């Protein structure tokens, strides 16, 4: 840490793995953080030798090598709320019951299900969530009435919601009532609002992919550690942001993966590790109403 500049308090806390920068700002605003016994303001910088406490708990500086950080993929069931507030019934932290302190990267609505990342690395949260990074997120959506050509065309072109026009996206019809959609933005309840604007109601919504990471064999309520290859791809995807520590040592052999159930029990499955091919651009994809 540079003595003359120090490190911003919210980054210092998030780097420790305690929470994300956004959550750290909330803690600071609520006067739950102290530096050397004094309640600081937002933007305060931590200098070497400073003692930082959150609710009386010491927050230690983290080494540049973040090999001890946790990165997991979780198949969130319907009814689980993406919050770290333990007093909220059905919160995602109690659902996973991880032994380390972790927090979600982004969120999925309570009535939605599917893939979400959780981590103890507050720094990577900001890199993944920054809008300019434009990371792919794929969803499978079921609506209340048959899909039409007009619906597909309007969805992929952009829909006016929340005082903006949604970015162009990729839509593929899977069946009469089901379509997949790939987004590069994450507006509040975006897919539900887009469908509602066009006169459709979402009956089921599942996120199946974030960047190159998919649900694979995860059943609802199960989670697994992200593999070395997956972390390398994520780090590469956010490489234009400030540097992210690289994970080089796998927790499991390269051809196996542990899946964790809500009860904490595990099972080991064998997988074939293949190189991920780059995805074609949106312009090279064909929209079709044919059943797949």
C-alpha cells in the first residue's frame, strides 16, 4: 500500500473478503466502521498501521495474491432471496451454508432461478458488474401465450423500459411458449419488464449461463467451486478493468468436479475439460420461430 495515498476504505474492506465495495459503503454510511477508534466518512483512505473495525471486528489487509478467495457457481432455486442480510427469511447465504463468508455477484429475482456467482473477493464483484464490461448472460424464459415474429423482433431490437431503450440482444425461440435470450446488461427485472411491455407475462425464468460458465450438472440448490479454466476465462473477460488476482491451483483434479447440496453433502463427477470456442457475434446469429 502506498503510504502517501493509502487505499480507499471501501476497497480495503472488500479486498479483505468481508463484503463487496457497495456493501462496504453502506456499512460506512451506517457508522458501523471505525478507523483507529474514529467513525470515518465515505472516501476515507486507510494507511499502513491503521486499525479498521466493522461492528467491532478487525478487518485485516489482504495480500496481493488472492489464492485463498472463494469463487462458486450456485443454481439458485425459486424462492431464495439474493441478499446477505441473515434476518431475511430464505436468504442466499443461509441457503448455501458455506463455511467462509461469501456474497453474491449481482442478483436473481426471488421468483427466478438459475446460475449466480458467489465469492469472498470483493474486488472481482465490481469488475463483473460494471456495465461497460458487457458480459453475456443467457436465460431460458417461458411466457403465457404463443410467441410471434413481432415479439422476437421487438425483443432483440430493444424495448423502452425504465426510461431507456434496452440494448440489442439475441433471442431464439425454443418452443411455442419458450425462448432463450442473451443479454449484456442487467436492468432491474429487465426480461419481465420487456415481456410485459409487449403484452406477455413471464411464467418461468431461468439463468443458464454467465459469460462462459453454465449450470452443467447443477440441480436447483446445488453449488460447486468454479474451475481453474473458468476463473481464467473470467479474469480474461475483465482484464481491461483493474488487475484481478489469477487462480492457478485447482481445488480438485482437473478431470473432476465436486457438487455441493444444500445439506452440505457432496458428490464427485467426472467431466471432460474442453477449450471454449468463441461465440459468434449477434449479427451472425439467425432468429427463427422453428421448434428446436
